[in-house]
């Protein structure tokens, strides 16, 4: 969505396809029993966050041509993201997953067969 103007019609169609698949999965998860939608929503949010952090910011620039032939030259410049933001995002996700796992493991104990029993 950050580069929607550059990607044009094809990018819009691909984004619509992704939205349709996500919608189908959410509806399927809501109407089916035994599916944990919290994990799906968490994955959707985490994936969107990582995609937002790692997507290059691209801009169109019109180059001034010293020899005017009637057509402008256009180039795309990419604002390269530093890897420190990606590393920080991954670290935050790992810490949150670890905390949630720890909280979840404290609410149940497992018997010798691996069955979870509420405390």
C-alpha cells in the first residue's frame, strides 16, 4: 500500500486478491469449529507489521534531459531501510511471542500423555 501509485493496476489487483484470500480465511475460521482465530489474527498483524517495516519506499523522479527529445526520462529511487529497524522488529516479535508462550504455559499443566489440564 505504500507504493500503490507506482504499482498501478497490477498492484491494485494483487492487493485485492490478497484481501479476498484473507477475508475467505477469516470467514472460514469463524464458521468452523476447532480453529483458533487468535493465531490467524496475530499472524496477520505480525506479517503486516514486518511488511510495513521492510517495504522499500519508492518515488518517481523526472530527470532533466540535457538533450530535449520531447520525452522526459523517469527513474525510481528507493529509500533503503536500515537493517536495524528490521532487527528491532524481529526482536520485538520474538519477545512478544516468548511472553505469550510463557503466559500460556502457566495456565495449563501437561500430563504424561501431553494432554493439557487447567491449573
